[in-house]
C-alpha cells in the first residue's frame, strides 16, 4: 500500500522542507512507495482530520505518524526487514545527536541565509503567515535578515566542518552507504538548494562530492526535485 506523506509545497509546487526531505529519503531508503501530497503552511491544520501543527506527517494504512524522528522510528520498526535507517540501536542513538546538531547548528544558520527566499516562493496566504510568524521569532523583518546574509555564508560553511572531515575519508556519514544521519544533514542543504538563490558551498569544497552522491541516491530522487530558478 502506498504511504501518504504530507509534504510542504510552494506556490509552484517546489518541495523544500528539510524535515519533509528527511522523511522522503527515509521512505526511499526503505524502498517504500509514497505519495507526497503538496501541503501549504496554511493547510497543515486541516490534514488528517485536523490537529496537526507541523509536517511531515505520514498515513500508512490506519496509522498516522507525525514528526520526522517519530516517522523514522516507525519506519524502522514497522519495516524491519527493509534496509536499516540507523544500522542498529547504537546507531539510532547517534542519529539523535546528529539531528540535534543539525537543528541547532545548521538549520539556524541556513534560515538566516534563505528565509526571504522561502517567503518568496510561497502562496500569498502562506506568505502572510510566514512573514508574521518568522518576523516575530527573529524580531527583525525578512528584508533585514536577507540584507545581512552574505556575511553569514562562511559561518555556515565553517559549521559544516565535522561533516567535511568525516566525508574526506568515507563516502557517507553512514560509511560505505548512507544512513539516516546523511539524510539529516543533506536535507538541510536540499532546503537551500530548492529555495535559494545563493551558492551555499564554495566550488572547491570537498563536501560537494558527498552532496552529489546524496543527490544521486534512490534514483536521483533529490536531484530530480524542481528547484527555484536562479
Ligand atoms: N520536529 C518536527 C518539526 C517539523 C517542522 O517544523 N516542520 C515545518 C516545516 S519544515 C512545519 O511544518 N512548520 C509549520 C509552521 O511553521 O507553521 C519534525 O522533525 O518533523
């Protein structure tokens, strides 16, 4: 049975959410067919009978699972015979650390760089919601954040140093093949790739080779995703 994934979408149906990309890649890793239903910020409250605040959310038969971490665990347990997302119990605990690092160190830095780009691709209804909620959270206008972004690119690149150091000696964070930590980090960069008008990596960054490998995974799932024209 096809799993339904409520997937954040722009006005032009770009799929840009880092949290939803984690789930899309996790589903593909497990070899599961998924229908990624385009969902706008202002539609989230109406999905699955109401009550959801964020996406991704999946429906798998009678099961509804919210939160990308809960979904990864659900998939790992429910589809235990399919390739593992974590590589065992200890790997699962390490993946939690990687997730916390990505959220606190990478998403926060990326948001400063691309927040205006995200706004610009949304539907008019979503733009109103997004501007109001994000300007309240950042206590600055989207335009002010955007105007300062060039000064922060190097900060993001420096923050990715731990990934760069590992990738210099192995193809994926998971070793010879990707595991969920690869999807956690890569999905953040896919957020920038799909929405951004800015080159996140320098041309000679060793991380580019790993990004290319991730773009190729699962039949080029992430590479084939439409991105904003620059
Ligand atoms: N902890 C959640 C966070 C999910 C999340 O924040 N999703 C964003 C999209 S990337 C969202 O739905 N935001 C709704 C909003 O800002 O109103 C997860 O990992 O799934």
